[in-house]
């Protein structure tokens, strides 16, 4: 991280001075007005803002809490130890990212002066523009979106070991600088930056939730979704199950639990998404698209496409390129 930026983030805050002077711990009234410790976006964000940052409070145990917003933690230097939902212990190292949805219970062990982390406080609607930026529908993108929703059946967090991914570091530093400088009218700039960040993360899905041995299920889900993303034409459940050293039936059951669809359904979903993309962005004939995405039965494809999009492929091409 840029040294000038890091120096600003390392400055001792008023809250930290009180803690170092012998205070009893964090001041709950800074974060919540309720009996339950739910950190409130109204206390963290100025009215009308969709995103804000604040350095993580050091020198004290931050007790178990939730947020009524999406929190993204970025470790600028050093490390911090986090406990998720009371059981999962996770250490964030320099360059690591942690996305938390509103359902996750979270606590943080005391950090030293050199352990500098930044909390992005983000209202869910901030992501609307960012998700629209992603090039096209795909099963991995859909899964990332669902994980950030409060109703997700998945873990509720995304941990990315991003320390060696230079584009991710650059994008995060750009957002941090913009938010620290409090430039007016930068909501869309930051939403665009977040969109670019998410695009990069979909390219490095193998780095998501990889660091905890107990997260084998999450790792298998991400690996399978990435496999479907690139092998939708001729991929098989048996092939990816063998790569993951899992029985095929167990992997399919795992996918159903976390995504609501089994392998065959996800593969079909990805093929139809690719067909829709090609219909909108190329002049390939429909029959050529059917063959390209791996379907041999044209009638079956037409039926499934109409079932998903409510019209024939030819009608879809006309309405999406030249909407009424």
C-alpha cells in the first residue's frame, strides 16, 4: 500500500486514545442504539451516502456483533484475528479481503498499532450498479450476489487471499483514497470501482474461502462453479468430482444445498446464459449457437430457452438489441 495512505490510516483515533488511556472497551453508543449489538448504518454513514470507510478499532477486543449493512474488511498491513458465527476462526493477513453479509455474527481479537485494517460500510443498493457492470450473466456471478444477501444459505462471507493480486490492491487503494478525501459526487465512481473489483474476483475464484481447512464444502462449491464457467460445453459432474476427490452424488447434493440447483441444472443455466449473451452480442445463427454451447437437440434447447426467458431465441435477439 502507498505509504502516505498507510500513514493516514495508522493515525490513532479518538476512540483508540480513550482505550489506551484505560477505557473499559469500545463505546457501544458509537455503533448501536439497540440492546442487541447490531452495528447500525445510520451511525456509520452520513445521510444519503451508500458507502463509507473507517479504520478498524485496535487495542481492544471487539465483541460479538452483526451489521445491518454489507461490511468489507481490507487488511492494509499486519494481521487481525476474526471469529465468525462463534466458531470459525480466521486470520486476515496483509492484502486479504473479507466480505460479510448482514446475517454473520462477527468478533475481532485485539490488534496492535501496526495491524491496520479498513472497514467499508456499504448499503446493499450500492452494489446494484456494480453487479450490472459484470459482463454477462454467469453462475459464479449469481452465486457471489446471493452470498452477499442476508438470506444466503452459504456461509455468509467471502474471504479472498488477494495479497498478490495487483489489480485488486490498486482498485481498493483508489476507493480508500477517494473516500478519505471526501470528494463530492463520487458515488458512481466508487460503484464502478467496486464493479471492476468484482470482475477481478471472478477471475480468481480459486482464491475465495481457500484458507480454512474446515471450509472444504465452500471450496468445492466455488471450484465447481468456476469449472462450469469454463467447461459448460462438455463438462461433466464425474470429471469435476474426480478432481475434487469427492463422490459425484455428494458434490451434486452439496451444490443443491448451497445454490438451489444440482450440477445438471447449473450446467444448463450456464449454457442458456451463454446463448443469451451470444444472441445479443454476435450475429451467429441460432443453430450455430446451439452447437457452440454444447446442445445436440435443437428442440430441447428451444423449449428450455423459452422456459427461462419467456420467448424464442429469435425473439430474444430482436427485443434485447432493439427494445421497444
